C-alpha cells in the first residue's frame, strides 16, 4: 500500500499551523477551561505551560498547537504518523498528547481565532499513550491511533490539537510552590516540514457485488489500482 506525506492545509503561504494561547490569568481553571483565548500566533513556543508566583499571586499561561490536513484525495487510510518539525527548546520540555481539534472554522481555512481556544475534544485522544517530545532540531514523530484513522476516513480531513499531557490533558494544576515556564518549540518558519504520513489503499474503494474492496484485486482482469469508477460510480 502506498504512503504519502501531507503538509498542513495551506492557501499560498498561509498554513493551518498555529498556536492559540490563554494568559496570563490568575487561576489554572482560568486558562485550562477558558472558552476564549488571549491570542493566536505563528511564533515560538508552540506549546507552553507556565505558573509563575508574584506579588499578585500565581500567573498562569497555556498554549496549544493547532493544525489540520486535507486528505480528501485519499481513501481507505490505514495508518497515520504525525511528524512535527521542531526547534531545540531553551527550556525543559515535557510530554504531549494529540486530540481532536476543530479550529480553523471546523478545519476549513487557515485562520485560527481566539474564539476557538477550547474547540478540542479531550475525550478523543489520538495517541494511545504519552508522546515523548524530544528536544531536537528535527522531526518528532507520533503514531496516531485507530480513532484518528477513523475520523480521517470519515471526514476526508484530520484536525488536531497538540497539548501538554501532564497538566493540560490531565487537567492538573501545575503549580506546586515553585515557579516555572515550560515550552515546546516548533518550526513555524518552515510549516510545510510538519506533516502526516498516511498509508492508504489505492484504486476502487467500494464493494463490488457485496465483496469488500480490500478483498478485491482485479475486476474483469483490471487491477483495482487502475480503476476509478465502475459503471459511473
């Protein structure tokens, strides 16, 4: 089965690859459960959790990384690997989780808005376990699970939100008496380097006389890889 890499959806030089952030706010719930973000940006960091103690109490910041991919040209996708182009982080890094994300106007354009800060589904995780973020200048790669594959096939696109796993995904207040500012840095300068590698079945993708396409090699001696339609369907 063929494999192809797809960069985030783009319109010219504009890519659906953006950070949405909230803060500074004086409570963890005020950033983690906010329905509206403070701003959006295509500059580092891509993912951030900070809890800084000051004269007015604890100041929290939270950033989430959003992107979506157009897979409408491909059907019968069986495997998806997410590759995020990263920069070496100047601070301590942490693990991530990938969840369903419905930013960019439900994954239709390249503009993320502050109103979409909470348009993600914590109950639909696309990693079966914690994803380690390596502090490298290069690609961090993650094998997405069957939920991601199912959603991608059903919608002909894949919208995701990459978040901190330990505090954001688990909804745990990160402050324990010590101030910190943890960041994961992504390569916003080269957005096309971030991609999903999809493996898919080419050829005719429907049943023929009740037989699943995956069990059909040829129709009337013609390889399914060379068939686009049968009787106009």
